[in-house]
């Protein structure tokens, strides 16, 4: 039997390929819109935090804010943490992303990277070709019943040096209102 190995292209390449690990899923049977929002939420997160976040989404302890595909998405109080007002807990999407992150982490471990310092450097969700079924309607008609699968790609990068904020010599001056400044000027004249 012949084995064909095909190289897959990623839409983005890491800055340092030796310090990065990739994973990709194609034609995944999960709706495109939900993983798009979940992936957007975990972009640039540390790997451990992203995994914890997705597990919390499954348990409905944390929410995925819906920023683009938000028609008929209910308003939830948990979204306040994200500065959004609409969100959901897409369980299936979270589980698919968890599997993909686990795969990318295994690839990183195989490469000899430190898994405690991995960051989700790049994550992208693309719509895959729709799959066709049919549904039967009144008066003998038939309508399409399409599924919307997706492709997901992840790149994890190793970041060991967290940049600390420089200490300011002078604390920032508190802004004072014009009214207060005028009052002080008046008092100085008297």
C-alpha cells in the first residue's frame, strides 16, 4: 500500500519555527460560527488559561462573548467580564478546540518545548465546504438541509520572558477639573 504524505499550509507562519508547535483540523463537523467566536476569545491566551477557560465554558462557569455572529444571541451577565453583552456556552465547539489544543501541546512536547510557557499565538477558523442533506416540506416539496463544517488551525509559541511594566519615577498626576482649578486661582488672589 502506498502512503501519501501531504504538507498542509497554514495561513500564518510563526516568527521562530523552532519555538512553536502547530495543529490543524479539517472538515470538522461543528458549526463554523460558534468555534469562530470561541477561538477569538482564546487568542493570545496562555495555553493553561485557554484550556481552563474552555473547560469552564463546558461547565457554564465562563462565557464566550459573541462579537460578530450575534443575531438572536441572548444577553448574558457573564459577558460583562469581556466588555460585551451577548454570549453563549458553545459546548461542542469548546470540546473540539480542547482536542486541538491538546494535540498542539503534544506536538510541542515532542519538539522539546516547555509546555508551561506556551501561548496561543495564532488561531483561525475557516468555513469548510457545506455538506448536503434534505428535509421534506409540505405539499411534497424538498428543501436543502446543509451543515456548516469548519477548518481550525492553531499555532502555539513559547514565551518565557514576560515583559514587566517599567516603574515610573513620578506617579501620574491626578486630573483636576477646570472648575476646581479656577476656584484655587480665585482663592490665591484673595
